[in-house]
C-alpha cells in the first residue's frame, strides 16, 4: 500500500504526524456512551433476532436469576467453593445389583412387544431444525449455528440432513457400541446461582436434542401414552396431563380413606347425642 511505500522510503516523521492527526480527529467523533436502557434494548433486540425469545423476555423482566458461578467462586448459601459443592452433589459411580429383587435397573418382562423400526428422512431433520432451541454443549455448537448448517447452505445442507437421518436411524433402530451413546450423552456442567445456593446444570449437546425431537416426532402419541406421567420429556402436554391425573387419583384415594376413618366416629357421636336427649327428656 501507499503507507508501506512511504515507510520503505524512510518518511517516518510524516507517517507519525498523520497518525496523530487521525487520532485527534477520531476523538471528536467518539460515540456517546449509551445509557442502561439503550444497552438493555440493544441486547433484547439481538437476543430476539437470534431466535432466543424466551431468554430475551426473561432478561427484560429480570427473571434470569443469579447467573453463572465459576469454580473459584463461593457458594451463596454455604460459603464453600463452588467446585467443592459440585463434587458433593455428584453421586458416586455404582454398579446395580441385579440379584436384588427391589432393583429396577434391569426389570424382567413376561412379554416384550415386537419392535417396529422407525423411519427418519431429511425432511424430518429440516422440520425439527427449524424448531430447535437451546445453547451450546461440549462441542460449542448452539441451536442457531446448527440450524444454519442444516438449512442455509444449499447442497451441503441437504447432504448434512441426509447424514443426520442416517445417524438417527443407526442410534434408534440399531445396536451401536456404548461409546456412541456416551458421546451423544455428553454434557457441559455449569453451576447456577440459586440465590442462595448452587444448582448444577448439565447442558447437553444440541445434536442430541435434535435426535431426540426427531424420535418423538416419529413415534408420535405412542411415546406419550407409553411414558405417561413418568417421563415429562416424552411430550410436555401429555406428561402434564398424566401428572395431573395421577395427583387427582391420589387425592381421591386419600379422601376416600379419610371418609372411611371418620364415618364410624360420626355414627358414635350421633348415638351419644341420642342417648343424651333421651336422658334429658326422662
């Protein structure tokens, strides 16, 4: 460039004077510091444009909580380092005792239904990618980046959708090695401030979220009926409905038991009142 030519010609003084003059000119054109309201409005607009509407609303209404804690920070409840609190909350590795009759890790069933393979296509990948939300896991890939990769790069995105369909078919219908499942189930551990307290949160891979949504969409209502109120992740609406029915049945049972317990006492009270009235009349 021209400035490099001047440097090679040894015109250092002119270059220094020109740099100082440009710096003074920029000082007069410095932007005014934005206010707190403008900063929050800019963050809200950027979060909404990124597709994170819920996060934007929670930030605007000041419902985001205490934020993220670092390992060297102190817990807001116990005062201990966050890393020690996380280690105390993490359970030790255990091997289930299959000989124990109360062990539910490997239950035996008299009848096992015939498994029907699930069908996954590139179209189902594209549909779920457009509805994907969430932050990044251990790979550092969030929902917005994965959506762009699957939808906005023409032929390359189409080939990637085909690969995702094959991956979902391999994991759902085949018997891959445990290492494959372990890689998909990896999480990024984060410590959140409960105000007070520390809550460990595992942020899973966005790839796993996409594959799980594809399986739920393919199985439809069958997964919701099979899981009932035991697994809300199988479908939030059906899970809540199953939980409500379970609580209602439990309440009705408790009311029936309470009524059975109070009925004899009520009859005895009525008999006692009748004897008292007869004695007073005599």
